C-alpha cells in the first residue's frame, strides 16, 4: 500500500495534515497527532510539553554526550555571538574560533599532522570525504579510481553521497537508481575475505575509497568482529584505496577513547566527525585529512590545485566556540574515563539481561553504546513505545534492536534502571 493509499484509508490521518514541519525519517500518518514535543532538557533527562520526564537513553541521536542544557555551553555561544556570530572562511577570510578549533582537533586527531575541514554535520562531512577521495585520485592522474565502497548495514547520513553509499537498502530506494551519485558498491559488514573478493571483482584500479563506521550505529550497534577493521585497513593499504573512518557517532569519547581509531588501533586517511564535537549544542561536522591527501593542495606555487569544499557555515565561529568549550568539559570532567566505567557496567547489565530475559536474542556493547536484539516474535519498535510509558527513551534500529547510548554523565543507578526498564518492556510484550 502506498502512503497515499494509507492516508486515504485512514480518515483521521487524511483529515489532519498536522503542523507545517515535515517529520523526518517518519511514516507521516503514523506520527501526526502523537508527536512527543520535547520542551526542555536537564542532564540525562528531557521533558515533554505534556509534562513527562524521560530518561534520554539515546542522548537524542547519539549526540548529547555532556547531557542536555549545559549552562557552560550556553554561555560559550552567548559570549561568542556578542563578539562575532561568525564570519566565513572562504579565500583569505577566516575567524579566530574556527582556527583555534582546527588546531585543537588536529592535536586530538589519530591522524598525524592532520588538516581539518569544518562544515555543518555528519552528512556534510561524508559528502566532503567522498568527494575529496575522488578528487585525490583525479589529481594523482589515476582517473579510474572513482568507486566508493561502503559496508552492508552502514549509515552515513542522507545527503546525496550518504544516500548512495547507504548499507541500509531502504535509504537508497525510490530515486530511480541504485546509487544517486554513480559508482558506489557495498561490501560485507563482517567478513574481510568477502571484502577482498569484492575489491578484486571491481578492481582496485577502479576504487577510490572504502567508508566504514568503526562500530555500526543505525545498522544495529554492531561492533567490528575481531580482526575485521585491521583487515580492512590492510586491504586498503595493499590496494591504494583510501580508508575513511566515519566517527560521527564514535568520535569524542563514546568509545572511552577520543576516537574509535585509538581504541582499535586504526589509522585512516580521512576521518569524519560531527555530533559529539559539540555534544549537539551547535550543528558542526567535519573531516580530518591526512598529509598524503592535503599536501599537494598546500604546495607553494601557482600549480597548487583547489579543493572546493566551502559552505557558508563551515568554520562557524559560534559552533566552533561551543565545540572548544565542549572539548574542555570532556577533559576537565574526565568523561572518557567515566565512559570506560559505564561500559563495564553496561556489559555486566546486558549479559545478565540476555541470560535471564526470554525474548532477548543478543546483546552487544562497545564503549557506552549498546544494542539489545529481540526475538522475531517481539518488536523493538513496540518496546520503544512501551519504554516511553515507563519513562525511558530508546530507539528501534535495524535488526529488531534497541539502542542504548545515554549521555556520559549518566549515573550507575540510572543506567541500571534503564536496562531494568528494557527487561520490563520485553517481558510485558512477551506476556501479551
Ligand atoms: C555514522 C554516521 N554518519 C553520518 C551521519 C549523518 O550525520 P548528520 O545526521 O549529522 O548529517 C550519522 C547520523 O546519525 C551517523 O550515525
């Protein structure tokens, strides 16, 4: 049934267009009239317009790492706006906050001597990384290297490149072509031998880059099987394929290290980030670029090529000021170490949950990131709805999986209560 058919079959939805704002990633008639209007946040909690207090077990869309409504981040934005809201970074122009943030990110980067490109979010960052990978090989005179590989179940945002390299098929559907931007292909999400075979079939001389999340998020919270990321890195090095690590979720502490690259010992050529860089307090994303790629563009002389990556808000001064303060808070409040403690607790809690809860098929943890996969006869979507009634926010991910990714400031007791609530939601659904 098409959405139009459904609207016509459902008079209430057909008769209620709802507010002007088009809900994102939603089957519209299923959400109109029952949207949760989040009005206020405080630490690990959000409050709805109709008076509910909900534990934010997902940190919004994996972004609110230092918790909601942090006064120091509000102050950082306020101070910067009073001085200069922003100034663009095209050509000779730049602004001091963007430069300061660039230096700070280069210091933190797992890529030695990294240059930093700033823009507005994760999808932006992915677009830039894929374009830069292609630009790199064109400039090198290896014109055939144009294909961008990505993994099954991968999610890289929804701009044209993110849509084209989506490993979740439904995000690529409906545009009249399997790849909105041409020349992309998928590889196995867990079998490195298969990846090597795909590379051989396509031909390394045709492949520009391989894009991967270190731990797949939207694809169901899938930590890499042991040795897989290392093998990807090896394949890329052997065949001169650029490795793009998409750290939009994992960057800035969610793995207990500044980047997942540090945790897994991976050295990518390009690294994309967003969300955690500002804990979501300002829209900001970007790419860390290795010298192998940036050096030719910084050559002294008229022959230096130009990479046209600019956007109006790339290097936004207020977003950069907020990011700088957020990075200070992560360090000062020792939040990476706290993630390590919470990971150990989450691992214990989910192991127990899996052992004692019929209906829980599998659990996975990496850093403060957990996935709970439910048995086929249960619905993670329904469990998320039931969790709201219990006062907790989770989210259904691919593979009938519930998302666990609370803010880093969550207490032990809150994390344990969240897992208990999941157990209750699963058990209640089993009993229906
Ligand atoms: C791994 C990954 N990459 C890219 C994106 C896109 O980021 P944004 O929604 O900021 O465009 C996301 C968003 O969830 C993501 O999880």
